[in-house]
């Protein structure tokens, strides 16, 4: 019985160690991702329509998997670690962030669903083909 308990404890310890390695690896992988920052503000009807009609589809799309959508208020603080080329002044503004949180590309305004997807795809493609991307 003591031997069985010892084997189970060692197996449990190994499982915990492997889980820790998996978590560290997952953290490293997510640090390499692009993110799409949406700058918005209360009262922006285009922002509200985007969040209602487009955001759910974006989050489920290949683009959303490549660059998950995050939000920030126009007049509020930026998410931690985000560095922009300049402060946005129009809502919505979509800013593609690189793995280091620095701005890679920007789409000012919302050109409508038909044009949004191609623009975002171009932004992601350019970021992936950058020498540091």
C-alpha cells in the first residue's frame, strides 16, 4: 500500500510539473500573438453597431484567432504594455498590435462590413511578413 501511494504521489507530481510547463508554453505562445485593439467611446453608435453585429463574427473568424479583439476607451488608459504611434482621435479606430504591444498598423473609422474584412486581412498579412513579425 505504501509503495502504491508513493507511485501515485510521484505520478501526481509529474502531472503537476507537466501542467506547469504547459502553462508556461501557452503563455509564451500567447505573447507572440497579434491583437486588434478597438478604440471606442460611449455614445459612438458605430462602435455599438460594430460590437453588436461584427465583433461576435470577428471573434469566431480566422482573423479573430490571429489577432484577438481587445477594447479601450478613447479617453481612458490604454491596456498595459500597449504603445501607439499616436493617440487616436476618431472612434472606432482599429489598431493592430504586435507581440510586444507596439502598434503595427491602423484603420481609422469603420468602412463597413464589406471593406472591414479585407482591410484587417491586409493588416494581418503585412504584420506577418514584416522582418520582425
